[in-house]
């Protein structure tokens, strides 16, 4: 329907969205644990605010047109593809990586948008990545004890 705001592909859905006509009103697009298809050539609606991928997603986002309205980009599981060369929108406020695997190379050499306020990442993801003063929250331990942790460059978490 034209008024649809949330689309959640639960479970093992793993079909390409190329040629799909996503509604202009869509604000949240979520994929379940089984989705692992490229989004290249998929027209993401300009109203999209949240894009969330499940555990098995490991496709590059290079060449994917992320909408300027995107505020949250969430890689729930094993994502370790580099985001270098991906145009992260200036509106992005939250960037989240899952705990299952160290995604250390995902942010290496990536310029984070000044709008980013929350970065959730497994241990050591931040090493060698540019952090900026506007980030308000960094979660690195995914629920483990964070006491006494240290980022390179003397940042504490």
C-alpha cells in the first residue's frame, strides 16, 4: 500500500529487491537473518529513515544510493564489508554493528558524517578509524563489562 511505513522481511527471506516498487512513504526497512542480496540497483525511497540488516548480510553497499533521510544504519550480525567508498548520508545519526564477528575493517578509512551521534561496534572496530567530537555514545563491548576499556588515541569508554 502507498501509506506503508514499515516493511519487515522476517525469517529466511532471501530474494532480490531489484525491480521492486517500494512505497514512497516507507520509513523503516528491516531484513531478517537470512537476507543476503545486493541492494545495487534497488530504489530505496527518499523517506527511508532506518535500514536494518540481519545476521547473514555481507554484501557491499558501494554503489547503493542511500537516501538523504537515512538516520539509522544497523548491521545486526556478521557484517565485515568495508564501508569505504559508500556515501553515508549527512543525516546519519546511528551506525550499528553486531557482536558476532569483529568488523574491524568496516570503518577503516571511512569519513563518518558529522551528524553521527551513536556508534555501536564490537571491540577493536574503532582502531584506526576517525572519530569526531560530536559522537555522544560509543558502545563497544556488546554487553560485556566495559570498565577500563581504552580506544587508540587515549579515548576512554
